[in-house]
């Protein structure tokens, strides 16, 4: 009888401490190998592309239970770069990103649904002090050991937002309202 109890106790312990209850693995975003890019229409004739050069963040990834995963990232608005100095200065100003008053553009996830390689990452995006829900379509790019003994995971995320939803209404007739955002993230697994 004692053997039966011991066997049941060991089985329960193995089940309760196994992968089903494992927490997501924590990653720090490697800013040097990650990017936030955007595309917006100009006069309906051409697409203007840009990027943000400064970002930081982290994510938790659980491939067995993707809904337990999470992500958080902040982009520095003043780091906007479209390759045109005068335009970039204008974008940093009060008509667009108003980087002096709203230095950070933040995203924090609220839910994740899908498979471990393709999923929808939903969360709150805060821009110009306005917070709105946004959903990114995410594809896993890969994962594995790096040459320095670390472990990395990469993802590509895409969403389309309306800048007017965040109060950015300057030149809506000339510069498109819809902005496509693409984020390529490489994360370094934390010990």
C-alpha cells in the first residue's frame, strides 16, 4: 500500500512540475539586431519608408503554451530616421511624433493566439499619450545557439495602424493615415 501511495505521489509531482506548468522563457531584445520600420503613402504617388534607431524591450516565449507568452517594447520617438534630415526634424516636432513631450512609443501585449510559429500578438500601443489596441501578425524567424554561447529567438511582426487614431492628424490629405509597421526582433535568452 505504501508503494502505491509513493508511486501516486511521484506521478503527481512529475505532472505538476513538468512542461505543462513551465513559465515562458524570458528574452531581452537585442537592439543592435532588431528594427522597427514603417511605410506611409505620400500624396498617393509614392511610399516613404522610415525606421526608429533606438528600442528596448523584452518578451517571454512559451512555444508549448503560446497564450502564456508576452512582449513589451519601447521605441524612442526622437530616433525616427527616414534618410532625409529636414523631414526627420519635422517628424520629431509637434506636428507628428512630438518627441520632446512624448519621448517613448510603447507596446505591451495583452493576449497571444495561434501556433508557436505564427500567431496574433494583441496589445496596447501608446503614442502621443494615447493608448489604443493593436494586433500584430507574427511569424517566428528562427531560434538557436549563437557563436558566443547564448541562445536567441527571432520574430517578424506586422500591423497596420491609423495615425489619426492617436491624434496625429497633421497633413492627412498629403501624408497617408494608414501606416504599416514591421518589427524584426532578435531576443537573447536570459539565464
